[in-house]
C-alpha cells in the first residue's frame, strides 16, 4: 500500500470512529429513548407509528428474539413508557401500548446536515461521487451485488431487519 492510500485509509477509519463517538454522545445526552436507532428508543419509535402491536410482531419488525425484546419491554414498563395488555381477541397475545409518558417522549431525528456543513454543495456532490466509486470498486472486488432495497437499508444505517444479514426479505425465511 502506498503512502497516500495508507493515509486515506487511516482518515476513513478515524471518520468512522468519530461518527460512532458522536452517535454515542447524542445517545448519552438524550437518554435511552432519544435514539430511534437503538434499543428502547427504537421500540418507542415503532410504537409511535403503530401503537398496540403484539410482542411477536414487534420482535419480527425489530429483528430480535422475543426474550431480548421482553427484557427491553420490562425496562420500559418499569419506567412508565409502555404497558403490556392481553389482546381482546386472543388473551394469549400480549399487546404493547404506549402510556401517555411514552407518547410525550421526545426523540431526536438524525440529521446528517451537521456533519457535512463544512463542505459546499459542490464539494458534497464530489465527495459523494468519490464514495460511490470506492464502494462500487469494493463491491466488484468482493463479488457483491447490492440491490436497491439493500442499498436503501444501508442508507438508513441498517436499522431494520436482520442485522447480520441486511434487509429482511420474505424469501430469507
């Protein structure tokens, strides 16, 4: 690896590390409910879109085991954000519902504008083109074909579906 490639790789690694640190700082400042991409905050975000969802369906949407989900739900219930009630139609099915506290909880929307504000619009377009070329070269090298659904999943930060397998597709089951 020549000197310039080594320097570029180090800068990309540092950028990735800094993005992670920024994300963790925001998570610490806003609390576990503020971050819509992780844990309790992710559950809260889904319940704000569809309140009164079964634990089985919620587990499927989050791509996590029911036992892991129940741990998170127990914490949220203890903190007063949710309740779990049996379904009217089938008492064996538990429905997760937001309390008033859960409905009122404010969550942060991730805004990438802050990160790229130091670049002009023209520089941002050039940077995006460079990244596209690097990504395409790596995909070709490792033989990965990425469809639009998977690309969208990565663009969202991989926040739904099976984390280790990319976006969830019905044919994966």
